[in-house]
C-alpha cells in the first residue's frame, strides 16, 4: 500500500468511495465494486489497487491450473514478456475457487492516473493460502487489495511498476538435509519472521493437545455423570425391593443367589447401554460432527470415529454393575429379615 499510484482497471466499476482515517491521520481509501460484497482498496485515482505479486518461475509448478495456458515453459515466456498475468484463487481444502476475471480479460494498469500498460489474463489457477498469506501473520493480501483479484506477474514487471518494491513474503523449499542450517540462518536475521512446516506442525500439535485435554475432560465428566446415574439406578432398585428380597430370602433363596440376580440385572442394563450407545455414537460421529466441521475455517480437522472410549466405558459400566450390588447389599443387610419384611412399600 506504499504505492497507491499504481492502480488497475479489470472491467469492474467502483460504485461508492469510502474514506477512512487512521489514528495517525493516514487516509485509507476503499470502495465498493459491482457484484462484490466487501470493499476494495483504491489508489489516488480512485481505481482498485488489486492484489499484485511479483513471482519467480519456480512458483509456477506449484499452481493448480484451472483454465488457460498450463505449459510451464510457455507461461514463463508469457510472464517474462510483461504482457500477461495469471489470476489466482487462494483457497483452503474443500473450498471452491473464485475468479473475478474471465480468461483473456484485458487489464489496464495505471500509474499516476495515466494508462501505463495493458496486459491479458493468460491463465487462471488455484493456490493454497500459504502462497499468498504469511501463516499466522496479519500481513496477507486482504490488507492490501481487499476484495480484488489476485494477479501473479513476473518479478521484473513488478519492479518496473512499483517505485518501492518490497518483499512481503517469500516462499521457498528446503531439502531435508539443509533444513536445520537454513532455519539457523533465518533465526539469525533480526528483522525477519518466518513460518516453516516444522513451526506449523508444532502449532498444530499444541492445538491437538488442547482439543484432546478439553475434549477428554468433557468426555470424562459426561462419562462420570452417566456412571453415577447408572449406580443410582441400581442402588434405588435395591432400596425399593428390600421387602421383595427379604421375602425371597425367607422362603429359601440364598444371599449369593440374590446377589447374582441383581448383578445379572445390572449387567443386562449395561448390555443395553452398550448396544444402544455404540450405534448412536457412530451415527453422531458420521453425521453431526462432520457437518459442524465442514466449514472454511475448520478445514484442517479430520473426523476419525473411534470405538475405544466406548469399549472402555462399557467395561467400566460392567464393573460398576458387579460391584455396586455387593456393596449395597452389605450395607442394607445389617437389619434382620423380619425387620425388612415389615418395611411398608
């Protein structure tokens, strides 16, 4: 935005000008363009600034071409001639590309309010956000051109156009054996901030651990509540059936047989919980959760249903179904059979 004297006419009409001043009284001029929802940044002549990148030929093989010229050598030649640009759509996975210029659209470049050159859109391509945004930094293309097209042109043409060409971001590959020396070198540069596959992986691992801790805590709390309710059902049933159990015991049923009866009932309930819980959990994991995470900002998450927590919970429920009746009977059998038979239901 240091070069607001270089503007572009790509066939869209500015319908409304919006001037805004920063705290240090710096003017930021933007406007609304036909068919666009968000403002675009405008130059001194009230034309769009657009999102312009001077790129090296090494970046071309990384592009996913949708339409137009796709031969890398031909594209390199076209860009070096200074008469062509490539329109870019920056998207996350699972998003649909959006282009603002048709193929062969003529784009007139203005400098200081006067026509400087006319170029044509030779191809349209899709790139990952990392090729137009500095990951984790608020210095992306939306801060420069707003809701305008993204154009890739040659480095030479970029330097020719702009009075103060600056490197906003530089994307490059490093072979594995040279990764550590390259990282040490970049760290030695005091004014350079960088993101690498390693730093992004560390950030993602931290996010994964946070989600695991929060999700695990929520799951533990919900599971604990379920176990308490399940134990309460068993204990309440034993309390309400004390007279029944005393009657059975008075006619010859042993304490061991009564314990076995209540344990089998508890295991039956545990079996029903597992049989109903497993399909319901899988249905939720395969329908509701993917719908929730199927959003542009959450593209990096992958839903992987797992039954291990269900199996673990089922084992714990079965253990509770065995232990709780024994503990409950040990407490409630302190009174005699006669006393328990006198209990009014």
